C-alpha cells in the first residue's frame, strides 16, 4: 500500500482532546477524530509554510477559492462561485453564525434526531428552540418520516432545518430523491435549510454524496451549505471551513453574524492545508476510504460472529459506527460508563445525540486495524458482562 494507515502514531501527551481527556490506560474511540497522520501533501505544505517563519494576519488568496471550486467540481459536479463563499474557523461556528444571522430568539429549528450534538448547543446558544423530528429506526437502517417532517415544518414558528448530510451519528448518506423531498417540504413552508456536509468525502460504494446545492436554483435560494476538509483529512485542529450561500441578502446577514461572533479570521495553516488537500490529496483520500471500509467490514464480521444480539447499522458514510444496545437492558449513558470503568474503553453514548439515541453507542473506527481489534475485544467483554 502506498499510504500507511496501519502504523500506530502515539498521541497521548500531545494535547489531543481525544487521547488526553481520558485517563491514562483508556482506549479512546469516541470523538470524531482519526488516528491517522494526514495526507503527505498537507504535511509538506505546512512544513513549507512553517519554514517561512512569519505568521501574521492571513489574507485568503485566489488559489484557495480555485482549489475549493476545482475539488467540488471534479469530484461532485458542484461548481462553487467564490462570491458565494464565506470562510470561517469551523463548521460549528458556521452553523451558529447562520442561526444567529437568519433567526430570532424563540424561533424553532428542525433537527432530524438522533443528530450531531453540537446542533443542540448552537440552537440553544442563539436563544432558539429545538423541534425534534425523529428518524424512523429499523435494524436495516434509518428513514425519514416525511409526513411528520411536513407537519412540523408547517408550524409558523419553525424557521430553519439543520440537515446533516451525510448523517452523523446514524451513518446515512441521503439520496438525491430524499434531499428533493426535504427541499420541497421546506420550500412549501418557507423553512431555510442549513446543510452540514462536513463528512461529504467519507462515503462508500453505492452511496454517493449529493451536495444540497446540486438540487437546483430554487433550492439553493433558501439554503446555506457548510463544508470543510477537516474530517476527511484529519485536520480539525487547523480550523478551516466554508459557508456557501447563494442569496446575497442571506450571505450579508450570515457575514454580519460571522463578524459579530468574531470567527471571521482564519489561520495560515488552515488555508495552506485546505489548498494542498483539494489540489493534491485525492489519491490519499481514496486510499483512506478503502481502509475505513475494510475497518467497517472487520467490525461487522466481529459483531456477527461474537455479538450477534447487538445489531450495528449499515455504514453508508462517516467512520462512526452506530450500535444498537437494547439487548443490554440499560441506558446508553450507564453502558458507556461501565465500559469506561470496567474495560477502559471510551465510546460515545447515544443520549448525547438526542431523541432516539437512548439505547445506542457510537464507535469511532478511524484507527489502525490492531487498535480497532483491541477496542472490539474490550467492547465484547463489556457487553457480555
């Protein structure tokens, strides 16, 4: 293999949130952060930038926008007009600023639950209210309850939908048909769509990512999309993301909120890393996706052979495996705490992702294979106790 995903790179003691938050001896398989070194082209670009030795205020160059547009045009058929782009320090600050710019305190915001936990804090921090629209669960996956979504969108105080595409934590990659139905519902009821597409590069065969902005102009006029290379290239700490908004007035209001929240500046390393990733990182990314898919196959075989009473959901996108733990007979928080205390394994309890996550665990499988197998052994012992 040209790229090495098997070597274990020690991370404890490096200021890693994933590794240094848990106590020594705990194996962390929780937060969405990979244990792989990033693409060589990114490391080389950062080394070159460091060698310059001056790290003043950053002006985002034309090459940044060209790399962004070329990447999404080439891989996903989505041409991004630079005039529609607002850069910022991350997708969560982006979502928070969009909410601040386009809603008022007391407005309700639709979320298809269980969903990324930071959606909830962004809603709460801007004085808005959650309107949960639970996904329908069955052991073969999740589907959208479009009838319920329509009823909820029709409420006059519902102003926005936070869409997760691909969906974290349930691993769905929404199809074009599903996105069109969501878009039509939101257009009928004047609900603005904010699509978090941070995991868009991490999809698997048969489940292609559809950018919300590829649906057509009538949909893009009432939507904003958030993208970043941070998950796909494991560079979240470099803090770089982009908001794409077609409507000039919407863009102006978001830009004002970005400045109000003081997340309008980015650092030179984020700019260099994004440009290198999108210009030169395609081969590495495709190799990563193959390795992650093999990791998932390993997990699936392990559960089929040794934990058949604990269904794992099909993984269409992300590197986060969603595990049905109803068989355990206890809630997700208690189960996750027992795994931490008894097996020294840290996973994410489904309760943190809202309604529908009460009996699930989320397992991060973006790690070298031998680390994954160690984690699975711990998980088996804990679930069989």
